[in-house]
């Protein structure tokens, strides 16, 4: 067993985090990374992948203008490579939905209809893998900031969190669906199968809730973090099965949105903004900790100068739980209103990078990528 599964196998099954008073973590002095964007570069910030190689540290982002993946060198603060993508033709990828760079000349692209396309850095398609399930109609495939492709033991893992006919489906029906698939590259013929991993019971106690989620991995373990549940799922890549659940609850998330069958106008958006929920989870292999972001419900009157739809695009009240390698809570930090741009974070050698180029801030500048490098007191850093 790897380092996380050894202790978790003993304590994680239906375990609860008993820590009631969560320590407020202070930030150490910060450094800002600011990278100019060429005029022809329109970044799709739903996928920002940090990539480290022997030649340096890079940030990969999709360019929506000329349909390519741009590779920015972090130290030089400049765009140094464009990986071309084609919509049509022999190397056409169609509708893309995120990517994962796995080596210096190989990337995996999620596309719709659901296929994984493997490309080199010249944009040439080397292989196509359709993702199908006879029992569960696959209508979504993604490798973005919340659910990137995960690799381990010569396998690729992906997840389809959404449910068909959401408003009509019962909880028992939802619990019967396997959302996680794996692509096994160790066999002569690439095999796609679905793990026998299901959602935990009680997900809709009190009413139907959003089934969206995020995930990350540490060694053999995959950690799944639902948006509307305090329980994290721990899954073994090697065994392809659920190890158990671990509750990691912040006292700042207490009221999840109960989803109605229909809404009028912005009613659903307003309810979402007034509710709490979790968001993206990241693993920091440099410090061996996890960062689990969350949103806190807001009083719309406090932000009356901004429309609900604009607030929904970048929630003003964001916090982050810091968890150790056993998923126990070390502490949390709540950022100032509108401090960070939601969904746009990544982990690097120097710390946790959070985008401060939030469109709802007065200093927003679309000509730059701008990140504060966050460090927390109590964690160890190399420099």
C-alpha cells in the first residue's frame, strides 16, 4: 500500500473528522506572478495545467482565438510554444473539453461526442478512444481544472459526474450509477471499463442537491470531493475500488442548495449564491497536503452593484481548507471578497498559485495572467 492508503485503510471507512475548532491559517509574505498575454491569445481558464520538466516550469492554457494550447514558461514569463489543434480534417478534434499534458510530446484531449484523443505537440492525432457504457448513456467527457484526467498503473481514470434526467431520477437510481471509468493501456487492445464505485447513501437527505464534484490523486489514491457533501471518497487505482469515505467539514459550509424542478429568471442562480458549497480540490505533492476550496453563501444586498449572473461567474466569498496526507484538517483560510478568480488555481514548487485577475476587481487586466503565490504558516517550503 502507498503512504496514504496504509493509514486510511484502517481509519477512513465511514470515518468523521472530529476537529470542531478549525485553525485559521495565516499567509506568509506573498510573491506575484504576472505573465503578459499576446493580443492573439484568448485564454480558456477552465483548464490551466501546471507542468514541470527537466527544462523548467510551465503553465498550459487553451487559446480560444486560434484554437491551440499555449505553453507559458513561468521563469521567463512568456509564451514559448503553441500546440496547434484542428477542428476538422484528418487531425480534427471536434468539440474539445479540456486536456492533460503527460509528457514533452504527448497530450490527452477530452472531446464530445465522448472520445479521448491522444496527440503530439504538432497537433497530430495518434490514437482515439471512445468512452461508452451500455448501461449509462455517456454524454459528457472532461479534463478541466475540477476533474482532470488522472493516471496510474498504466491506466487513465476519468469521471462523468452528471446524471441523465436529473430532475426525475430518484436517489436509489442515482446511487446505482458508476460515474468513474478507466482506460487500461497495459492490454494489447485498449480496454475501457467502469469502476464499481457508487455515490454514498444520503446524498439527497433533505432534498435533491447538485451532483458536481472535483477530484485529485496522491500516489495510488484518488480523492473525490463532491460539491454538496462533506464526505471525501478514497479510491485505490491499483484495486479499482472504493476504500471508504472521510469527512472533512468546514464550519463555513453548512447550507447546501436544494434544487427545485424549475426556476424563473435568475431564481436558481440567486439560491446558489445564497448557499454554501465546496469547489475544486488540489493535491500539493511538494508539501504533501491537499487544498479544498469552498464558497460561502452571500447576502446579495451587500453586492447589489453587481448582477447575480456576474457574481455567479466569480463567487466573491471563497475559502480553502488545508488537509494533511490523511485528509485531516490542518486549518483554513478565507480570502477577502473578490480576492481570487474562481476555478483558476494550481500548485507549483513555490506554493499554491491563485489567480487574482478577477473580472470583479477594480485592477482586472485582461492583458495579463496574474497569480499570487500563496504560502501558509506551518507548511514547509524549499526556499
